[in-house]
C-alpha cells in the first residue's frame, strides 16, 4: 500500500465523516467543526495526490492550493463563528430548528 493511497483513503474518510456530521448535527458550532473536518480531508487528499510517482518530486501546485485553502478555511471559520455569536446575541440560541424547539 503506497503512501498516496493511504493519504487518499484517510482524506476520503475525513470527508465522509464530516458530511455525516454536517447532516446530522443541529448545533451550529458542531456544523462549523464538521465543515473544518471536511476541509482537512480535502487538504489531505490534495497533499497525498501531489506526489505522482514514488521517488519523484512533489508537484508544487497542489501544495500551493492546500496552503491557500488553509488560509481561506481559517477566514471562513472566523466568519462563521462571528455569525453564530451574532445569532446567539439576537435570538439566544445556537442551534437550527423551529422557534419553539428546545435542545
């Protein structure tokens, strides 16, 4: 089993786990964390696929995409957390659902 296959399988596993949590969880902070797990899986998949042949130099384009994606993911996470905080200040809740639902 090559390292590319291990990275690819681990990345796909993280993506599937994140999508499951994104669909199941109602709490917004947990949804943000699930989104971060998905992005980590994508970064791992891209980093693993950057090395095409054993012993060859890794391709710098996927590595640059991963670094750019990490910066964008941090900014998106900060924005999502700020929006959750604003929602909590306005409504007093941090989960999705009807107005009458209690967690």
